[in-house]
């Protein structure tokens, strides 16, 4: 199964199960992050959960990044 397929399946899960997947992946990669990076990610996650209206769809964010990357080439 590809990463895209996995993400499509995760998107179909109820929010709480999506959160479990997120926490599993976050915990898996915590060893690669500094305590400051972990604290910043936690802060951002809490803000997103508290204010979902401020969040943007991932597809929009990725499109913006790709657009900026192409402009620099």
C-alpha cells in the first residue's frame, strides 16, 4: 500500500482515530526531534485542535509549497 493510499484511508476514519494515527506517528519520530521541536509541534497541534477554523486543507498547503518551489527554479 502506498503512502497516498494510507492517507486516503486515514482521512476516512473518525477524528479520534485519526488522532490516534497521528499520535502513533508522532511518537515514532519523536526520537529524531529535539525537545524544542516536540514542544513546538505540540503547541501547534493544540492550537489547531482548539481553532480548526484557522486551519487550511493539506492540499492547499502542498499546492502553495509546490508553487513557491517552482518559482525559485
